[in-house]
C-alpha cells in the first residue's frame, strides 16, 4: 500500500447534515425527497407531491417533505 501525503479526508457534521441524513433515510429507493426549505426556494421550478411529515430524532417539530416529480424548464 502506498501512502499519498497529498490525500485529504473531509468530515461534515452539524444539524443540517443530520437532517439531510434522516431525510435520505426516509426516502424510498428510486425517489428524490426534498425538504420544505428547498421547495420554498425553488417552488416555481419544481413539480412535487407532498410526503408524510417526517419525525426527526432530537427535533420537537415534524419535517415537511416533498417528493420531486420533475423539474420545470422554461
């Protein structure tokens, strides 16, 4: 094995990362789920349908989520 001193490793931590991981874990295979925060910023460019709200560990409020159906290209 050759050790590459130029190689870098990175770690991402924090609330946003934890939320994204739990959102990903609640998404069925072959589908894309987006949070309400993403949807609210891009709503005019997305066709979505609502998902059931998702309970997140350590959060008092449920997460509103959307299934991405398609992008609207204009």
